[in-house]
C-alpha cells in the first residue's frame, strides 16, 4: 500500500529521525565497558595475552557523531527515511570479527588524528610522531584487530530498536485511521 506524505506522517518520521540521531550521538559519547587485550608478541607470533575490561568512548574525535544525519524522501508514493554517517559507522556499531586486517590507510589516518603518544624503545619517554612511527602504530593496531577483532557498540542499532516500536504504533494507528475513513467513504450499493 502506498502511503501519502501528509503532515502528520512526516511529523512522526521527523520525530523518529531526530530521536534516533540524538540518542545515537549520546551512545557514541558514553564511556562503555569493553574488552581490552594486552598481548605479548615475539617475531610476529602471539605468545600470550590477558583480557581485561576498560571503559572508553567509541568516538573520541567526534567525527562520527558530527556525521550523523537523516533524510526523509518520498519515492513512488512510499516514504523512506535514510540515515547517513561516516563509512566506518558499521564497524563501530557491529564490530569486526577476528581474522582479517582493517584498511591500513584508515588506521593511519586515525592514528594521525588521535592524540597517541608512542613510547620510545624500552618504554623510556615518548617518541616523535613521524611517518615511520605512524606506520608502525598502524601495523601494530591492525595486527591486534586481525587477531582479536573489534567489539561493536550497537550505538545505532540500539537506538533504532528503541524507537521503531513507537513509530510502528503511531504509523499503524495512522494507517488504520486512513483505511477506516476510506471504507466509510465507499459507495454502498
């Protein structure tokens, strides 16, 4: 059934879009408990690791949060809502399974933007953040991602799940009202 984009339906969808974006942004900024791995490597081979839980924010640069947007469109009588975000939102939301490397150029960019202070050899002081240091850090982070994966936050999935029930009820009542009105207007013979 095609649905016309009347003011009330558009209002429902706008409320839904705003609520999802606002709550997803809050979720991104919240410090959440996540698994953290402290690994020991020798000659590129994992020797041992310890799993701990640390609390941290998933979006320290706030780039993902600032990119969250929604758009409502009507296509052939159907109303659709489109959510937009930085490409890496998927991995922040759903995580990444171990076994594959992440794109190294993306990790290099992240290392440059993030205020990481790499230690000098032997752990005495901090090294300058130059091209070689960035490449080394990107390699080490990528190796850890390949080995342990990344735990997802479900920052977006959670918020959609929270609000979709309310939207379904509101739109369902609206559609039922429209159908009842159409039935009452049918000519009875």
